[in-house]
């Protein structure tokens, strides 16, 4: 796996451990981990679109796409 994927896995693992140990959410640690990993992947994709849009004077559709992606996946930037 590449470095970015490994970083996202580590972040999700750390976050899910802390969340599971310190908050009673009703979710298993595995559910928290999966949820966070998916969120981090979506945010990483949005970051790529954002970087490309910044290079090419951010067409309106690119900005709208980032918002749509966040809304679709229920992710907040």
C-alpha cells in the first residue's frame, strides 16, 4: 500500500481507539474504524479535487462537486 493509504489507516485506527475507549457511542470499535476510514478517504479525494481546482482557477463546477461529495457521503470538511 502507498504511504497515504497507510497514514489514513493509522489515523482511523487511532481515532477509533480513542473514540471507543472514551465515549460510549453504541458502536463497536470496528464500526467506528470503518466509518472514520471511509470519511478520511472521501476527504482525501476532495483534497485532490481542491488542489486541481486551485491550479486551474477553480471552475464553479469543481467547487460544487466538492460540496456535493461531502453532502453525499455525510462528511464535513
